[in-house]
């Protein structure tokens, strides 16, 4: 898979910046309202590092990006996104195909489960990353099928009861709101897919 | 002297972390390795993994390190800091699921008595509602 790193990072950072208000509102409804700005900060920090990552291998740049996100996003999302990318970097080979990328994503999913002590169905970012990663790893996924699944998975967090993070204190009152981490995960996946299509 | 378990206090607020450190010092004196951190990378409320890594290094003991945390991201950042340790240290650092003030004091008292890491953790976690 040939993909220019700068275009991927630009797409992700632009998407997070462009949707900051929505993420803020989602997080204000069931969390502390800082997820939008936190994610923007992470996106911009990645953009600032594009130059230094240009000379790295895929594995190195994933690990480096993970470090950056863990240090800059803050909240619970920072270490979770960071650990996911670092675990992917430890797993992925030099010129990954789609299935190998999916395998690395599954290693990232395990890191989220381990560090966040979270399982599927608890209204978190895992509810997007787990089905999407399994799909990419196993199903002969296409840009369209990944896009569809990511959006469906984020939407599926709306009726869930939050069991982790600050939203868990709301119990049943968390029902009816999309999980902000699931939405930012969806946004990033869609942004990467946009970059894939532009690169064609 | 046998090695005692070290303690790390991780709060969203550096003032809370420092206050707990003061309480521990009053109770167990200077004979325990205790490190604390709080605040995000910009100095605001939050936690950051680099500061936690530094605190683990400062409190490092061959007997291990017990970490006491306050809210969500303190726990997750601490778990990440442990994951980023060299493999030979990873199994000797644990996050205690305990209230941060009471847990820190109990853990410190237990650690000073020379208890093993798993004992320090167990006693601190007894304070958590099940």
C-alpha cells in the first residue's frame, strides 16, 4: 500500500480540527467536554512532526506518532490512541498490505483492551476499532466497506450504556449519546480513507 | 537493609499529589522511596505519561513500585507508562485500584514494614468498594 504519510496526517488533522465543535458537544454531554480540543492538539502535533517522520519506516513512524499522541492529547484518549499506534508499530512490517495492516490494527486493539481495561460493548473507542480492525484483517475489506462499518460502529455506541470513563458515572443517562471517542475514531478512519482515495 | 517497595502518587493535580506525599512523609519518615506527579504537559490539570515514567524511575526499587492514582486518565497513563518500561521492570510495577489518599497512606505504612509488592497492593485495594 503506497500512501504518502503527509497526506494521511493532513487529512486526519484537518478532520479533527473541522469537527472540533461536534466532538466538544459529544463530550460535554457525557464527559468533561475537552475531547474536541484535545484531539485537535494531537492532530496538530502530528502535523508538526511530518518532516521528521518522512525518513522513518512504517513501523518507526507509527511508534513515533503513538508517542506524540500519548504526550499531547491528554485525558484518557491520549494514552489509548498512543498505545494503539505503538502496538501497531511493533507489529507491522516494512511494506504492509491491507491484511497485514489489519493484523497490526488488531494488536493495537489488544493494547486498548489491556491499557484501558475495556471490552467491546462498553461505549468506548474500542467499539469502533475492534470491528473495523477485524474487518480489515480478515474480510478482504474495501475503502467503501471500511467506511460503512466505521460509521455504523460509531452509531452503534448511541444506545449503549457507558461502562468506562467519566461517562460511566451517568449510567443509563449515557444512553442516546454517541461516545466521543468512538466518533473521533470514526473521523480518523474516514480521513485516512479519504487520503487513500486521493492518492489513487 | 532489605529493599522496600517504592510508591508513586499520580493525581490530576500536582497540589493533591504533593499533599499526599507530605502526609506519607509525616507518617513513615524519609525511609521510603516516594515520588509524585500531577498535571498535564502544559502544567494544567491532567496527567502525563512522561512525568509518570520519571516518577517510577525516582521511586524505583528492586522490590517493585506501587502506583496510586486518582481519576481515569491517571490510571490509563500509568498503565501506559508501565507498558513502556524495559521488559525486566514491567512485572514489578503495579497500579493499585484504591482511593488515592487512604490507599497511599496504607500502602506506605505497609511498604515501610517491608511487605512484598503484592501485599502492599492487596492492603491498599481492600479500601475499594467491591
